[in-house]
């Protein structure tokens, strides 16, 4: 036990900017004068392997396992995770001790100029790391070219913005070089009201980094979780469109944070300090449905649960990987018996054809691994 006044509470976190911000929020909520809370960065397999999609890495809990191993070995007291990264099967001694109030759980489309999904040009190229988002995009617009996109959130955004910013920079540099001494002629010919240097000074740090980035594929748009952009303070800096949650059903646990622990006293400390009952119920329903369906990150599965009074409004959408087939359903589950009701809901989805879609996606993933 290490939560005494001398040692405090030691939290494991991934080292990405988003992970550290999430962990810092937990740290702030749990810290007191008598019990300091410290963060320790832990590298994960998902952070170290850059050439695999998150969907494939997720099959083994690549962003989670290393942190939880530190907790299971008592080297650290608790670990802070993005809940959507967590496998539904956990080691027996490990408990989700706290689930803080959830951030927005949906997805957003990000474009350089604010173009909406329905106004993207025919055959537009959209980047995502998610099998679920890929299938949902193709189900909405089969003409899109959906391409793999890896990296932290800011890296993905920079890959989107880079070509547009670079073209504008080149145009401004060219306009600067065409400068003449004739002020009237210059005013007529120069479409820019700022020099390249003046324009550069107005760019955000993210845009400046994007300007120097080399990209292999020019993207018309990317799809990201709204929660990540909000936590990084990027939401107001970008042109985004909230995607319809009925079509773009979020991943189970998206937008939520989970803090895992093993020690009973530590678990109770975390539960009392940060656990948000509504978020706990909603994510329990989502992860229970996912667990009963199987497939994990291998199949395109979206599950969304929202507590409304005595019921949990639950919507699920299971798709084929190309978005051409689907099984979807909505149901109000009793909040008092939500775990059992979620199991029954998932069984109905399986019986209605979800099992076949998940089996097909699993076989497809196995063929790719061979």
C-alpha cells in the first residue's frame, strides 16, 4: 500500500500530450495536501510500433498492457487510460477504480476549409485509423477513398493541414518576389494583404509545425474523436463538423477515462475522488455490449449509451468492413439492471446477424496477419 502521506499515489500514463493531459486531470482531482499524486510515463507497444494501424494494435491492448503491468507488479499504484483503448477482458486482480465525468463522445470531421461531409468532392480522400470509422464513412458515402492515418492527434491534424498551408506559403513567397516599386500596381496585382513573413507570424504553433511537415498522401478530411481535440485545446482552432451519432455511432467508451488499480484502499480512494456515476453506467453498458458481441477492435462496432432518467438509451451499429452490410438497433435499457439488460441487448444483436458480420471481419483480419 503506497497511498500514505510519505509516498502518495503514483499514476502510470502514456507519454503522449493527450495522455498526459488526461492523467493530469486525474492527478488534480485526487491530489490533496496530505496525499500528493505523481505521474510516471510508461512506454507502450502501441507507442513504439509506428507502422501498424491502431485497429490492429488494439487487438492485444497495445496501449494499455504496459501500464497495467506496472500496477499489477505494485511498481505503481494506478494507471490512467483512454477507455476505448482498453480490452474488455482484464486481469482478475485489476479493477476499473474510477471513471471521471465523460467528455463529448462523438466523432468530428476535420477539413482545412470547413467543408461538410456531404459536400466533400466525389472520390475525396479521408484519413482515419479506425475500422469502425472507415466502415461508417463508406456506408455514408461509398465514393470516398478512406486511407490509413497513424500518429498522435496533433500529428494527424498536421498531415491534413500541411498541403494547404504549404501552397499558400509558396503563393505568398511568389507574390513577395514579384514586388514592384509601383505601389498602385502592386495593390492591384497582389491578392495578399500580408507578406509571407507577416502571414507566418499569425499562424498557430500547430500550423507552423504542419507547414514544415512532409506528407505522402494529401487528405481532403480526417475523422477524429471530439474529446481528444477538446482536451488538447484544438477544437476551436480547427474547422470541424460534428458527425451524426445515429450514423457515426462512437466506439464503446469513447471520450471516457478509466483509472485501473488493484489495492482495495487505493480503489476506494480513487472511486470516492473521481468516479462519475452516470458515466460509469453508460460505459458499463457500452463495454458489456462490446464484450458480448466479441470482435473488439477487429470489427466495425459502434455502441453509444446515454442515461435518461430511469433508462439508458442505447444504440448499436455493427457493419461489414466495407460498409455495405449492417445490423443496428436502439433500445431503452432499465438503469437499475443495466449490466444484465446490456447482455440481453447484445444477444439480440448477435441473433439478428451481428455475429456473422463480426466473424467475417475476424477472418479478414486473420488473413491480413498471415
